[in-house]
């Protein structure tokens, strides 16, 4: 009993159990297979951004601090002694 690959794939797909999920982002009900958690790719991307938002903000602040440091002269700026003012 030799089955061609596409027929075998069809049989395997028919054996998968469907499950109903409720999207944690928008609340929509969806039917999925396996590890599906979100109703759409758009909701999955929104969830990813929500999980990584604080890291992205932190990286943005670091980039701004580095840019400000470079704009002020960075490591090549003349150093002031402690207690001196730059009048």
C-alpha cells in the first residue's frame, strides 16, 4: 500500500483535532490546530509588540543617550576638573 505524499498529507491533516480559541488581543473566537493562540497574524504581531514594547523603549532611550553624548563631543570633548565651572 504505497500512498503518494499528497494523499498521505491529506490523511494526516484529517486526523488533526481542531480546537476553539478565544484571541487574548481582540476577543474573537477562532478555530485552530496545534498551538494557535491568536485569531490572526495581526493579533499575533500586536501581542509580540506588547511583550517587547518596554525593551524597545529602553533601547530607544539608550540610543538617544548615545546620540546626545556624541553630540556633546563624546570621548573627544575636553574634560573639566571636578569643581570647575564652564563660564
